[in-house]
C-alpha cells in the first residue's frame, strides 16, 4: 500500500528531529494564523492563482528567501562541525548526517535560492523593462512557478520522511547508484530537481519568447535595457542546458527504479558519462545564474553614476561571447579524470578565454563611473563589493583553468572558496543590489538605508572571513566535504575563522530581516514616488504601486534609455486610453504542481498506485488547462483612466 | 561615515583579511607551497606565475575602482561630468586587447605545462621507476607492489629519488588519490586504470588522502607516504619484510572479504600471493557484461 514508506522513515537522530519539529511548529503557526484571520481565500485569489508576473515574481523570491534561511542553517551545522567537533570523537553530527547536510546545502542554494531569485527577478523586471503588459504565456509561467514549488516541497519532505542524498550536490555515480546508496535520499534529489528543472526549462522558453515578441514598439534589440539582454543570454542557456539535466536525471532515475545500467560501475554502465553530462548542464548553469546578475549591475551603475552605460555594444557582445563559450568548458570540472594532455589543455584555454569578455564587462562598469556623479547608496555598495570579490574569484578561476594547477587544488577547499566567491560575490550580491534598487518600485517605500548598510558590511566582512581562509586550507591539503580531521594538521584555526565568518554573515541576514520589518513599519516615512533613483528604463515610467496592466498607454520607444530621454525632453505620456485585456486567475498551476509532487513522492517511495493516479491527474490537468475559454478579462478604457488618476494623482 | 570611507574600506578589506590569512597560514605547514618532488615543484611555480600574471589586470581594476569612485563621488562638483558619453572605441579595444594578450601568453604556458605534467606520461628519469598499483576501497587504500610481492594498507613506502608509476583504480565509489606534498591528484574509478607518475626528491613522511566523497568513511581515507632515503633502503626494507614469513597473505579470495566496506583505519602489510590481483580487480567490472572483453589485462589505458 505505501511502498517503502514505513514508520522507520521518521527521523531518529536528535539534530534532524529538532529541525523537523522547528519547521513543523513554524508551519502550524502560519496555518493557524491564516485560518484565524480568514486569509486563505485572499491568498488563493490574490496570490496563488495569480498569473500576474509581478506577483509570481514576489512568490519566487519569498520561496527563495525561506530556502536561503534553510541553506544557511545547514551551513551553520557544517561549519560548527568542522570548527568545533572535527577533532573530537564525540560529535552530535554523524558523518552520514553531515554528508546529507552538505548535499542539501548545495542543492538548495543553487536550485531553490539562486534559481528562485533569478526567476523572481526576471518575472518582476523583464515585462516592465520591455514595456509589456504581460509575458507571452501567463499560465505557463504560473505552471513553471508551481513546478519550482513542488520540487522545493519534495526536497524538504526528505527532512521528515526518509533521508536526503549523501552523494554531494551533483550525485556522482556510482556512489549515487543503488549499490552504494540504496535509501530514498538520492531519489529525493533526482525527483525534486527533475520537477523543478522542467519548470525552469518552461520559464526559459516563456521569457525568451516574451522578450523577442512583446517588446514595446520602437525597442529594437540594440535598444533593449542591458538587463534584458542578460536575460536573453541566460534563457538561451536554460533552453540548451536544462534538457541535458532532464535526460541525465531520467537515466539515473531509470538506473535506480528499473535496475538499468546507464551509469552503474558494472554491467557496462559508464559513470564518467554522467560526469560529462551533468557538467554539460552544470557549467552553463553557473552562467544562467550570473549573467542576470551582471545585467543587474549594468542597470545600477549608470543610474547611480547618472551617466550612460559605458560601451553598450561591447557589453552585449561580451554577454553573447560568454553565452557561447560557456558550452565549451565543461571538462574543466574534471581535469583529473585522466583525459589526455591535448583535451585538458584545450578545455583549460577555452576556460581562460571566458575571462576576456568578463574582464571587458568589469572595465566597462568601472568606466561608467568615470566622469559620472557617483552616489554610494546600498545598491552601489553591493556593486563595489561585487567587483572587489568577483575579481578575486576570477583570478582563482583562471588559476584552476590551468590543468597543472587544478591537479593540485582540485576538490580541495580552494575549489569550494572559488565557487562561493563567484556565487556569493556575483549572484547573491547582485540579488541584494537588485533588492535595494527595485524594492521601492513595487512597494512605494524605500528600504531603510542605515540598516541596509549595516547588513552590507556584515555580509562583505563575513564573506571574506568565511572564504579567504578556505583558499589557504586548500593549499594546506584540506579536501572538501570532510567532517573530521586530525588536530595536528593545523587546520582548526582557519576552520574556526571560517565559522566566525559564517556567524558574521548570519548577523548580516539578521539585519536584513530587521531592515525589512523596520521599513514596513516606517513605510510612511520611507515613502517615495514612482521614480526614486532617477531611473533610465521603462519600469520607472509606471505608477507606484504598479497597475495590474503595467502601462496604461504603449507609447513608442525612441532611445536606449527609454525613460531617461522622455524625462529629459519633458515629453508627456499619451493620455488616450484603450481597453486592456489581462489574464484571468487560474488554479491550474497549483494543481499541476500538486500532481507533479504526487508523482515525485510516489516514485521515491515506490507507491505505484499513487504514481499512476498522480500521473493521470497530471496529464489530464495539462490537457484540460489548454482548453480554458475564460482566459482573460477586459479592463475598460474608463476604468484605466480612473485607475491612472488614482495612482498618479497622489504624487504626480 | 563619508561615502569615500566606504570606497576605501571595500578596496582594503579583501587585502587586509587576505594578508591576515596569509600571515596565519605561513606559520603552518602548507604542503602545496612546500613541494617535496619535481611534479609538485612545477605546479607551485605555475601557481606563482599565473598569480603574478593576473596582477596585470587585478591591480588596475582595484586602483581604478577606488580612484574613480572617489574622484567622481557626487559631492565632488569639481570633477568633470559627461552624462551622455556612450563609450570610447579605443579604450574598449584596449581592454578587449589586454586580456586577450594575457590569455594568449597563459595559453602557451597552459599548453606546454599540461603536456609536461600529463599524469599519463611517466616521469623521465635515469632511475628505474617503482610500480605501485592503488585500489581505493570503502574506506581504505590498498597499495600493491607487484614486483616486490607486497600489499600495504593505508600506508605507502617509497624510495626518494625514484619515480613512482602508479596505476590507480577503485573497487567502490569514485575516489581520488591526492598527496599534496608530491603534486598531481587523479581520480580512482571502477573498471578503469588511471595512471599517475610522482617522485619524492626528499626523505620524509607526507600525508595523502581521498579528495572525492565515497560514503560515510570518506574523511578517514588518509594515509602516510614514507619516503625512504634511497633505493637501497627501500630494497632492504622489502627484503626484511619478505624474510619474515609470519605476515598474512593476500590473494583474490582473501581480497573479496578484505574489500568489503570497513571503518578500520589500521595500517597493515601483507604478502601478495597473486601478482595479477590488480588486473583482476580492474576487470571484474567488465566480466559481468558479455559485450565487453573479459581479458585480465583490459585496463582502460591499454
């Protein structure tokens, strides 16, 4: 009846029980509060079923923030183990739990934090920047989001039922095969990523088509805001890379479910094929995350320097160059697998070549400040910190691109320091800059600047203290994913420093939470108009709060900094309103997500009847969702006029 | 805090914290920067060369970031202001050009060094190399000396000044053999036989470990490499060992029990009864598939 699922699946060790208990209590409190205040209907109507990309974007970010907190809790455990308990025989964290926790940390941070933040940002900003009222496929966008949520939920269920993968965030076989990991952990990993990954692929298609077909009249490709260009390149990578992930996970899943031998050690399976395939997805994935972050900085630097972006064409060419090159370097993740010198040297050199367009971007950002008027508000501080840290990460990246150097630092903590340098210094700092920059556009008030700066300094100092010691530890011979070591090696001091760094980062997160709460509380004092920074692109032309239809009129665009030119010329926006069609809410996204969750859960626990029922439900829902007739409703010209008067009248 | 204080702090923080880490680490043993063999020494030189080359870009980036941010701060009205400047063809060509030139230099170095350091290629030496076969198990290391008929567990004895030609495989999840003091690491994989050639130029005891996660005993997969002063010392160590008949033996049957997962970290020395044991371990993953050859010597590199 319940397949492999028995009472044994409940957690046994005190650390996990504590985590599950805390999470459950938190969830119950939220459910009780929602019920008490009768908010379920509101939540369903206004948010969960909404097809408005502005709301879907916010929901992505809410999920990503919750997952960031879990990922940070995981890392606090990891560093506590390595700094305090690593040299003593009695640790509250067993090796198995430690391995599950770092596997979960990596999986969560990449798939459910970084991807969530990037897709949230794209949902919020892209339609506005291209002057559109919506995305190309609104329901598909909601389905993508709910598949992301289904993957996230499935991954977190592993905490309370069964176990999570202990095979690292990329689950190399044969360790991830049945022979060495017979439990449910790797299955949780496979199916939560499989479901979320399909969502990402659908989003990639949706946003690429949105950008290509729904730009405002007059906005040629070379007049698009550079953030939109960064999203184009990122979404092309999604479209080419994610099918590889889907196929690879499917093959590993078949090995585990049906006893096939794609990647097993024996019977002709080839684990090295898996390593190639997973990185053929995995390397582009890094750029899927970091290119939009580059785009964010390309928006922020001109605005806070009050000057045009330096070398727009170079910037676009650099993005395209990175996009193409990112598919030609995957082998640098395994120079030590025994490939010949010609192959290793080729992939090493291709990897270094990526440093060229990346370097060009850095110089162009810096020269955007040249002869500008630079104001150092939090978004700009994040930019400065990004350049400083990302340059260090770039240097260590070029170091490891030389196969002869990689040979002696591969899989050490040097590698761990390098990629955190890129992901935190690049993606996360970019996300924080975007958060401070665009927050007032969607809420009508600024985030408190002082608290934001305190959080910034905690993050920067914490990041440096947490990761620079890891470079040294790598040179000292410390390998990644190690839960204990001998005290005589002299590593503990640096592990303690790294742990202190994590604490400082946690302090930064604390101040970010305080900043948000305080800013909401003082929202009247922090209130700003629709264009608080002197924005240059179309999103700042909307009213704040932004109307459901984004733009009342669709005036043609003449220039690259579309809104800046309008402001400079004191042009008036057209006041001739027409009826606007906007999509109706739909519950299909949530239902399809629920069905996918059912399929995933059933396949993990071998509950075949549930797998069948969920699969049929999933297919039926997808087919039925294409047969909807009441897809949109009309906001009449008169209603538009009234709304505009209400929204713009206040502070026009 | 004035805005330019923030600029200075952002530039200086990585440098100060980096120097503090450097100062602390230099009081500790850092094997990658204290290589004990020619492979490791070459790799250390590569690190230092690449770091030096990268300063050509890093120093201007840090300087310009700091100077421009300070010079063009919005409170400085004396500075020039060109809000509509869109770029500068010559400057942009310059910073497409400079990185290309640097990468061109580095590419040549990469090509040459990658071939020189190719782990598949035995080290050139007038001294006859020592052959060692390595098997990564869950969770210990088995070192086989086929010519000396010795198998050792979790400890490797080698002569200094003699190249050691390793053949490396796994009988379990993918692992990796890394001896930081000597240099290059290589993955150990089932059904494969990776090659690696290292040399210790000095006497000493060096730590080696597994650098690829292979299950719950992964962190315990470390071992000592003991480099004896000379080949003569090594030969007399072998002779002394073989003169004592009371050691346990290792052949394929005993190996099958021995290879089961264990958290036993003890060092052992065994008499090797079956000189083709390594090849049997490599080929046992091919036996079960009729489509593959089942010859005993069907290693991946042959």
